[in-house]
C-alpha cells in the first residue's frame, strides 16, 4: 500500500509535468507550483512531526522522490535538497527550529562551501564566505552557510533569512536548469548563536534518521532522483519505439532485434539498481532502530548504493538515448531534457567515481576513513 507522501506526490504528478517547460525556461519552479508543494509538505517530508513535518521514513522518502523525478527532475531535485538540508534544523535550539517551521511557507536551501570561514564571538558568530549550487534558493525562506571555524576546531551551519545574502546568477547550464542553483555570499555577517548548528554534536531529536550522516542521506536520495529520471526516459522510449521506423530501414524499432536487446538490458539494469538501493536503505533503516550509532559497514553500504545507482541510471538512459537515434536530440523530445538532467546528476559530488575506490579500500582491509561524504 503506497505511503501518504508517495500518494501526495502521485496526485501532483500531472501539475508538475504541465509545468516542465516553464521550469526549464525560467530556471525556477513556478510560484503556483511552489505554493502547492509547500501546502503538501514537500519541503518538510523529513522534518519531525513535533515541528510540523511529515517525518517520512527514509525508504518511503525514496519512493516519493522517484515519483517527483519521473514528473520533472528539477522539481524532484529541489524537493530532495530542501527536505534533506531542512533536517539540519534538528541540531538548532528547539525554539529556533520552531520559529522556522511554524511558517507554512518555510523552505531551506544551501550550497557546498567555497572560500568561507566562521568566527566564534561568544554570543554570536561572524560569517564570511561564498557558496555555490544553492538549489531551490529562489523559493527558499532560509539559507544555510556551512563553514569551518577559524580556529580549525570544527564546522558550523549558520542559518539566515533568504533576503540577507547576495545572490550571484552563475547557473547557465543545460541540465537541472529549473533548480536555479545560484551562488550566494555574505561578508562579516553576524549570526546569533541560536541560529548556528553543529552537526558533529548529537541532534535534538532521536530516531534512525539522525544516526545517518547527512552526506549519505543525500547520496541515496539523489540516487532515487536519478532512478526517477531514468524511468521516465525509458517509458518515453518504449512508447516512441512502437511507431518509429528509422530512416533508410523498413523495420520499426519495436521489431529491431538490437533494440530489443538494448532495451531489455536497460530495463533489467534499472530494476536491479532500484532493488539494490531499496534493499540497502531498508536494511540499514531497520537496523538503526535498535542501534545507538551507524556502523562503518552500514556507511559503506549506503555509499555503494548511492553512487552506483546514480551511475547505473545514467547507463540506462544512455541505452534509451542511443536507441532513439536523431529523434532524441530535439528539445521537444521527452528524452532530451531527461538526458541532460541525468548527466548533470552524474557530475555531482555524490556520483564521483572516486567513491568506488573508497569502497574498494574498505573491502581490501584498509582502515575506515570517516568524512563528510562517508
């Protein structure tokens, strides 16, 4: 039986699909769609119920994300990014987190740090820096600036309203255009202590979710986005192949033996990738219900699933793109945008090929090396 969050996503599929061209052209989610998503709780899917969230279990969150991604990759990416990064409020003082989430329009965006630093001044921090890839910043109400402390004692996540930083429109890309992933910067920004979180310390909430490093939650969540994009691309290809007869041939794609082989392999690889992702996440999630902390083996399992499934999804879509021939290169073909979107996802830090080496080191007996992505 579908969970509540997935049912809501399914109900919004048609509206999102209708907005897809506008999202790509304007590089943002339309205001009307944003209002609908916020009302549906899309940006607070992982937030505790005590703060007004849906507190969706991670395995069900992945199902939900896939549905959104089948409708439109940029929308799914913004929802995923906002939902996961929003959980950092679990490390804020409870009163501060309540202020953020009592606003029905609340949505949070952030970006990986560039050159930045935070200085602890006692009752506040001083923050200077520039961050990139702030997906969803154009409909966010709060931003997070993650920065190292100047004394090198750790990192902090500073929250500030969206009208505080300066935004820089550097998002001139061909995939995931609708995420509007601008850069943003602040200079000597005073941030009161209550708006600064340190995720190296215990969260103010309990449960399996708060035992998984945020970087690994992003890994498996973005893998589900990739699966959704690939699924939509496969389905479009199966539909087009019913009637397409390539130039200079008399055999339809549907009856071409090579096409049958390629699309058969694509479908199998997609299903295998999805099964791998969900089996891994479900097992870790169930185990963490009775564990105080995540094990290194569970960390490795999530990293394997996250990175590999993203890359497998791209392989699957490449099969479909190849099968479609020149039809796939036109912007009005449903495959073209998904091809661009998915290949932007493969360039994300979560999909780096070096993660395979990290996994290999573990299985070859090297010492485990925890980090922000592991």
